C-alpha cells in the first residue's frame, strides 16, 4: 500500500491522506481517502480498515499439476492447457478455505505440456514453472522447491513436508526344502566341518606317534574321520580302543557332539514350528545387503534436496543406492516390486495413495511393506507465485496458520481415505482366492502335517549329492586300477 499527503489551495488549507488499495474496487485497484484535516483544527482520529484480509472478489489465475493426493482434477474437453475441474484433494481444500476466508475467486488450468517444469538451455522453463515465468498465471498449487526454481518464482512457506520411503514386498516365507539346514548359519556349518576334520587329524596323528614306539598298528585317517562323524551323528559303531590317549580325546569329543546335536535339534524344532521369513527392508543399508536385488527412484522427485540428501550423504549405503538406482514412474515401480527382488523409493503420501486405491484386498491388506526410515524429499512443498505478486505474503501467512494448526495432516488422511472408498477394490471372492493362494503352511487344520514332502527335499538333496560324490570316487578308483594294471602288463612284457 502507498500513502500520499498534500495541502489544498482553497479558502481554507487542508491535509488529505490517501491509501492505494489493490482490491477495494470489486477486486480491482482503487485509491481511498483515509483522512481530511483542516489546518489549525483538532486532528481527527484515523481509522484503518483491514483491507489485507479481504481481496474483494479479486480473480486469481491458478495453474496446477496433478500429483495425488495433493492435487487431482478432470481435464477439460480442450485437453491440457484448459480449465480443469478439481476433485477432492489437498489443494482443492486449501483453495476453498483460502478463497472463502479471504474473499477471492479463481479458476484452475493445467499446463499444456503436463510437466512440473525444468530449465532449458536458453534459460526459459517448461511446465508449471514456465507458466509463472511468463506471468500467465498468478500462482501454482503445491510444488517442490529447488534453488533454480526460486530464480523465476516466489514460494510460500511450507504447506506440507513430504518424505521418501522404501517400498518392498512384505517379508516372504523362506524355501521349505532348506529347513534342515536353517538351524545353523553357513558359518557354523563350515566351522563344524573344519572342527570334525581337525579332531580326526589330531586323533590320527597321536595314534600314529603312539604306534611308532609301542609297535602297534594305528587306524587309517579315513577310519578316524568317519568315527568322528559317527559320534557327531549320535551313532558310534566303531573305533573302540583301550588306550588312554584315544579315550581322553573321544570323551571330550562326545561332550562337544552332545552340545552341537542338542543345539541343532532345538533350533530345528523352532524352525519347524515358526516358519522363517525374509528380512524387512527398512533403510538403504538393508537394501544394499540384499542379494540379486534392484531398486528404482520415482522420477518425479529426482531433483532438489532429495538428490543432495542421497548423493552427498555421509552414509555410504545411501550414496550407493543413489549411484545404482533406476529412474522409473510410480506405477511402474510398484509393478516391479510385485514381481519380487525389487524395491522402490518414492514420496510417502504418493505411495500410500496408490497402494490404498489399487493394491488392497477387501480386508484392507496389501502386499507391500514400507520401510521405517525416511528421507527428506524436498525443502518445501508449497504454493509458487509469479515474481512480484502483491498477494504472496498474505496467502503465505494464511498457509502458515493452517500448517501450524495441523489441518494439513488431517486433510491428507481424509483425502486418502476418501479416494480409497471411491475405489471398490477386488471383490470378496477375488480376495478369498488370492488369500488361499498365499495361505500359511502352518494353518491349524486336521489334514495338515507339519513335515511334508517339501520339507524333506533338503535331505534328498544331501543324499543325491553323496551318491554323486561316491560315483565320482568309484570312477576314479576304477580308472586308477585300470591304469596301474596296464602299467604292470607293460613292465612284464618288457
């Protein structure tokens, strides 16, 4: 607002004070007289009407890019670039609250190229940002902040602060054919093999030394090795000896084998009772540790603070995720997650909106798991204004009040639930068929047996592996005998 003061040259001298009101003439600019004072008389009181809170029906031109649940609308018959009809969304509720409280009207258009906006080599911008740069709109609905965008448009204070999360499939049941190997980790199995070999080698060596000064013949190494495995498996049938050295070694080995077998049996019972599942993916460290895994990042958020957060993070796992990511849309990312061996990083509210609308059953269950750790997606998500817009501060102040009141989170939850209710999802029959396909093997049922064929596959894998090794040993022994026989015949012939 501007003020002016000047004396008038009449029979009497006056001082008059004017103020420029941008919206007082039915939303148009007008100059208002605030004070008329005759010099020499008592100064009258001056009353200031609160014009800042009332736009007097001023018409606003709004540009919007659809990002559910923040902004959603139906295109006009003319397609992109025309006036749109807003659907229930965060932006619609915010616009209605602001226009009603501050007395302005508006119409909303979509960008012709249907982009949020990126900078071209000549310095101009595309999409929503380009429309504001050309002063073809007064402000845009919610848009993320970047340092480049602030050079061509002004932004309000925060209307909503979104975060990125990792979306993966819910933990899956581990393969049942490995159930007999699962009680011990790979490290323990390797250590067990190494321990049996070391014990058998020690027994064989001491027996060899003893036989050298006692004049007795010791056992072969293979006999001591198999004897060690017999004790480990709880069925010793050979290797009995009366010498104290062997008895001492075998006695302690029996104690070790008892502890190992007890640990294995108790762990096996636990794994048969409660089926194991794959690990949850809550952060980038869990993501990197996955084997034969890929991931993608929502292309709508690969700018601004998110890039800085991921690219220059102190955590090397976060940097690795950014360096090896795939750029992908939200819909395609979630479809890849469903195929398995894939995770998707996108804005939390965006993912919750799509999952709730498209990937739930009649019981409200979804196949997705959302990671617990979150990453900042953007500095500010707020309205963007054309440069020099005189109403920017007033609208920004009103948005701040709404943000501090907590109404933003409430609106988002209500919009998300409303969108889910509008989408009926699968029928009850479809849900039951899907749940039967995913039924847990441990469901209590009179016909269900805890140990089934698939649980025993691991045992047969070991059996087949042993037979294969025995066959190779037989072939090797046969070839060696044939070669030795041929060599002996050659020597006799010579």
